[in-house]
C-alpha cells in the first residue's frame, strides 16, 4: 500500500467511527482489569468519593495503589461491582459502608452513548464523573439503559452514596471521537506529499 493510499484509509476510517459496546456480563476483564473491543481498551478501577461538602469529589480513583481505602473491582455474570473487606455483604456499586466508585478509563477519547445496570431498581441512583469532574445533576435515576449522549472524555466514573443504592454495571456503549477536520486535511496532505516524493524517485 502506498503512503497516499494509507493516508486515505486513515482519513476514511476516522470519518466512519462506529459504536463499541463493552458487555461485562459476557466479556471478561483480564488480570489487569482490561478489555479491548473494536480497538478501544478499557481499564476498570475501584475507588471511593465523598458527597459532603458539595460538590461531590473523587477521593481515590484506584484503591489498589493505596492503603487508605479498601476496594477492588469484582466481575460476575451480572457485570462489574466493587468489593472490599469492610464494604458490606454485597459485591455491588453501593453506598452501604462508604461511597463506592467504579471508574472506566479508555485508551482514547470517546463519546459516551449509554450505560446499562443490573439489579437496578426504583430507589437506585448514581453520581456521574467524567474525567474526574462531577457532572450535574447529582443523584441520577430513571431509565435503564441510561442515556449518556453529549458526554465525551477518556474516563467515566459511577458512584453510589446512599444506603439503598446497590447495582452492577452490566455494559457501556461508546464511540471513538473522529479526528477533527484539520487533522484529516493534514493526513491527506502528508499522503499527497509522499506520493509526489515516490514519483520523483521513479523518474
């Protein structure tokens, strides 16, 4: 494949980004809590956050790196939860003893489309953080799957801070963010220069 053709392929691929669904009920995380779908890799972390004083803020994204919190990622056939020695009898994202936080970190910037929870009930709600910042409104509840359209970033975190919040993250759908128009033009220009250079060498 010539440089020009390769550049064109990149340009076309960047303009046709398709959604990728990470189904944690059927797809297993590896030993590093990672999973790759359609070229996008996600890493799951268990942490904690505080809900007072306002606004809510993340205290620790990854409890495996510190002794200050007792949390780890747990996967079952129902999806991802958060567990800990002092975290109560349920291996869910819950607010029973401290505020559980499950963070998904993606290998590139993505548009978040929707999230599906298991064991989701009328009394359940979640706090949402994108790239470490709380996204209003707090205490989100309602439909399941829950729409996340309009949100973009590399990390997304789901937290529970009420004693009756208890659920697992079953799946999340995201789409890679296409290159901006300037980036596409640059790739096209580089491909054209490469093609001209090859012609000169042949001459």
